[in-house]
């Protein structure tokens, strides 16, 4: 799953998407989103995470809502990686770009 998230500086932003993640260890088994312990969007040195409350999930729908401070710290276009955790083990499920547009 490749993605392009677009956020606007100076205003509240939300990106929502549905995951259907294949477990890289067990192959055909679909990752159970209810067993996730954490989700992170890593953008260079900036991490948007469930730990900060900027990412939430309900079932298989993940919502990313970065804070205004986080958006200020980001460049205009950055490569990023989406990582899900089950306990302490993290798995990269996709990569893409985050675009931050001046509003």
C-alpha cells in the first residue's frame, strides 16, 4: 500500500484509511487490527503516533490527525513510513509521501 497524505498548515487535518495488512511471518493471515498496540507514521525525525494521540484506530480504520506543532516541524514533501506494532514488535506496512501545504 503506497500512500500520499496531504495536510494543510495552520488548520485541523484528518486522513482516514482502511488497512488490510498481510502478516509477513504467517503469509495468508490478515493482521488483526484489534491486536495492534501502537501505530506510527515516521516522517524523517518526526513521529506521529498513537502515543501522542495523533493517530487513532477503530477496527480496521486508522485516523491520522497531526497537531499544528507537528505540521510546523514538517517539510513541504517528505518520504514516510507507516509502522504497526503488536506488543513491542513493529512491522512496516507501507511507505509513501506526506505533503504539507501552506494554507
